[in-house]
């Protein structure tokens, strides 16, 4: 599933190519995504100029001025710039055509993604209750510690809660907890303020490194230029069950939390 670094990589790839371009046409081949593609999408956006591409958690926000288009990549979606004569494939559900000949194409084999529009980003139900962005000053040790004090759930599940902080997916949660020296099953309310400070720093460093590497090399994910990311090749614990810890050589352990696999080192993480 594309997570924050993959979505940010996509945003950074699309922005210089599409900013200030005018949308001339939208082709919807299959409107049956997680939520139906609005029938009035082209009526609302056609003829408008793209002012910028922002991101809120895993949602891409295409700023057309008074109207913002919301795109979510779901479980297996990707956005890429298609060639001028490139035919649409089976799972290419939506095309956006711009005045310079560029075609932005949404591919979503599982159709769990979304293409919507809003005239008020702050009040849209998909966005209104999201927590702070992890790479901004709003996400700091004081904030995380205060949130943890009210929660008895395992810390890995807490940092994956988008209402607490956005964009910390499964891979990045396991990696961040390793770098912070915290076991994933530790009750959140047991974390001290220094432990929260270590975890905030680790989350920010892991996400920044993943963005720099182009996201994770998940099977279905490609960046806007069609290239896979390579962060998964650098993981310390994720998907390394039984392999030696890169720090202390202890075999990496795997547990299941909330139907998701968690990986940790029993020596480096306490």
C-alpha cells in the first residue's frame, strides 16, 4: 500500500511537470473506485489551471484554486505521466489531459483508491480529523507524550493511527521503533518523555530517508516516472524475521498486531 513517502515521492515528481498547466479534459474509464468518481468532475475542473500539488497524509491534493481535487492511491494505485500515444491498460481508470499534451494517468488494479473534489479542504470528512504531519513542528515530543498518556494500546498501533499522526505506515512504524529502541508491543502510556523524543526523531529520520530513496519497493508501487522505490532494501527489522539484527546479530522477531506483522530486535528494543 502506498504510504506517506510513496505519496510524497509521487507529489514531488508531478509538481514540476504539471504546475501552472491548464486541465483540458478528464477521461473516466471506470468510475467504480472506493467511492464513485463524481460525475461532475470534469465540469468542476475542466479549464482550470493547476496551482500546485499538496499532500495531507496519504491524500494528494491538486489545487485548482476554488476547487481541490483529492486523490488517494488506495492499496495498489499509482499516478504516472503517460506518453502521448500510450494506450490505456486494463486498470488505467482515469486520465487527466493538460494543455501542453501531458497526460496524468491513474492505475488502480484493486480499485480501492479515490478521485474526489472539494471546495473546502479543511472540512472534507476524509481530511478534517487527520492528525499532524510527522515532518512538521506540530509533531514533537510534547505532543506525542501527551497523546500516549491517554492511550493503553501498543505504541506501534498508536503511531499508525492517522488521527494521532498521519502517514506512519507499517514498514515505517517498525523501522522507527527499532531506531528509537522501543518494542512495538509496549503500552503507549508507559513511554517517558525522553522515549517519545527518541521516537519522534526516529519517525522523522526514517520518513525523510524513505522519501529520499523514493519510497518502498512494494510490488504495486511505482513513482510518477515509473521507477520503483528502494527504501525496503535498507530496512533494519521489517520483513527480516529470523535474520540477524544489523546492530547486535540477535535474530529478528515477528509478532502480529492488529492483523499486521511487526518486526523487532529483542536486544536493541526494550
